[in-house]
């Protein structure tokens, strides 16, 4: 793997940014986008995109900055921190994990704890523990000491897991590929297109607050008012033990995912077919995803103004919405390759042909 790409991945995934607290990753993305574009546009929530080209039609390409995390809701008299989820969490993946509490005096390490299993009744052990039964232990003796460390109600909390390349160097481990993978793709597309003459105007970057309701996607789409939009995200890999073919066939290394259905969107058929044909004609591997649950920024992009033909291009990932996740390098790069081919093919007449149903 190229050193430059590895450094980008590490910077994106090691930088914190839970919903509503995307400041750190926002600044990383802003600096990175600035190396490809002289024009950066933002909405009032913090979504940002760099502008490339000067074509008549506008294309929006965006991942989302935020990752699932937590927010401090209460400090007990004994100095333990109660918290609430920012984004979707499952109790099984949370206990005994280290976390980072981001205070105004600096970052603190804590661990998520609960009532010890040794004292649980048999029926209690069979249940997934609810978040309100958990706490974060930062080693404070009491509330006053916790507050002296800088902890306040409303402080954000992030996961801890440094970026790592596994022995199979195509397999990449990180805290938050959901959705620093999308951020990586949007930056790499800009890198590939830098200096090229585009048949359109591309706005590429990332939204905020996707994990808590696709909020930045709505505001960014209204800001940019694109003709075509692409959301870049991750999908749930189903290539692990215990998964059946009926539950899915998405595997790491088999190509990017083209979303054909989710809870928030049925993709525009003409755009869907155009993307599929582009992948086929350029021998770019791809996988298809149809899921009953889940949603992406595409769910808001396609409803902006009079409607925006939208497609979701993702990469499969294992263990999302936990303290660790895994993706395949080739899937990331093939997503970039596909989006570059699609974007450079979308001239004004093609975009007009894609719009509508006639």
C-alpha cells in the first residue's frame, strides 16, 4: 500500500468526531480538501465540500464525518459517568471497552463498566445489558474529583482503537470506518480528478450528524442543490461465521457495494443502471445490497428541492457500530475508480437523460 494512502487512512480514523462534535475531523477534512480545491463550501451545521470544475450541472459526492459515540448525561456522587448513545449501539459490544472522554481540560481515558456478572442472576445474564445500566469509570473518587478533571455533562465520548494494517496488508482495522471510509473515498476521488477537465461541477466532501438522523445531508443538499448525488458509506459485510446466504452475500475484497434498497431510499433507476453499466464496461467489481433496515445520507439527498437522482456507493465492513471495524483496501480503491469513471461521464446531456422517468 502506498505510504501516502496509509497516512490518510490513519489520520482520518484516528481523529475523533461524534455527532454534533465533529470539530476535529472537520478540520482534518478541510485541510485535506484544500489541497485539491480552492473553494470550500459549508452549511451552517458543519458539512463541507470542495468545489472542482465549472460545468453547468452539479454533482454532490459525500461521506459523513461523524462516528457513533456517546455523550455524558450525569456524574454520580461517586465519580462515575453515566452516558447516552450518539448513534446506534448494541450492549454486547460495549462493556469493558476503553473510551476517550473529551473535556475542556483535555482527553481522559475511561472504561465502560456495569454490575459484575458474578453477582447477576441467571436470567439477567441472558439479556443484553441496557445502556442505562452502564457507566464510564475514569478512576475518580467522587463527583468533585471528576469535575476537577474537566468532566462536564454534555461532554462527548469516543472509542479507542488505533488504525492498524493486519498481516494480510489489504485488511485494514480502525475504530470508525463508518464512516471514515466515505471520507477517504471522497478525498481520493478529488485527488484522482485534480487537474482534469470535468464535464460538470463536482462538490466532494462530507456531512455531519448522519448517525443521528441524516441531518447534515439534508442541509448540505439544500445548500448545494445538486443535479446528481452520491453518498459514500459502509455496508454490513456478511462473510463471517454464522451468516447465511439469505442474510446477505457481501464480502470484503469483492468490490464496492451499490445500494439497490434501504429504509430511506430506492435509488433512481436510470442512475442506478448507469452506474452498473459503467462498472461493467470498465471491469470494476461490484456487489449489490438490498436491506430492509438501515439508512444513509442518500435518504436525504434524493429528497432535496425538486428531487435529486441519488446512488449509494459503499464498501463492506465487519463489526460496524462497535469499537473496531474492518475493511478491505481493494474495495476502497475500486469505489474510487468507479466514482471517477461515473463522474467524468456525467456531462449535461447525460444528466438530463438520467433525470425523471420518461
